[in-house]
């Protein structure tokens, strides 16, 4: 025997209100999560770009300083190595960046310029200047003489065994201390 039920199939008003409330809550959560995800992806891309630029600058400096050709220059009547530096400026021989060995070596200059907006590291070669780092708290060079670090190098007969470049960024991002060993040796006399 079958029993008949007078109830109609469907949702009650309470079930409908609970369902709409849950749907509204999910829409709010999705509305919050999507912009956060987009901002996170943008920050990740910016960090990746910063790291790529850091690597490119460090590779340029390693190549230019580490593989500098030995060059002598006349200082009055005496010959001396073309290499000198202090805490804010370094002068050394290098090959053109684009040609990498084609054409002759010339004089490269790394300089630190300080302003209200921060320190900048400028690389100059043959009249072409490029900004390598901008907006840093501090940038400096130091030279290892075999026993200690010095802020100045002006030995006319030998290169420093190590050159140290330090960069402190205003953003607080880590710029690892860069140590470079010049590979070239003075020309034999």
C-alpha cells in the first residue's frame, strides 16, 4: 500500500537562505584571493627580474676585473700597471663588453656617485657610460694586499690579489659581497 504525501518537492526558505549565504561567502573569499594571487605573482616576477639583473652585473664585473689584460702606462718616465683604485673609483684595463676580445683593450672606470636618492655604480669604457646599480645605500671598493683589506690601491708594480665590491641596497635585499681575483700578471720586463 502506498501512502501519499501532501508535501511538494523543493527547497524550504531556510535551505534557500543558507545556500545563498554560502554562495555569497565563497564569492567574497574568491574576490579577496584573486587580487592577492595576482599581486604575489607580480612581486615574484619583480624579484626574479632583480635577481637576473644582479647576476648580469656581477658577471660583467667578474669578467671585466677578473680577466683584465695586463697593460703598462707611462707615469712620467716610469712604467706602471694600469690599475688604481680607492673606495669610490677603480681604473683598470678591459676589453670592450660587446666585442669581447675583438679590438684592443682600453681603460675602464668604475665609479660610485652619491646623491639624495642613493648611491649609483657607473661603468665607463671608451666614452660609453652605463649605470649598473642605482638607489643603493652604499657602494664601495676595497683591495686585499695579502694580509689586510685597504680602501686604496696605488701599487705601480702589482695588482691586488683580491678586489672586493660591496653594495648595500635601500630595499634591504641581499647583494652578496663580490670578491674578484684579477688573473692577469704584470708583463715580464
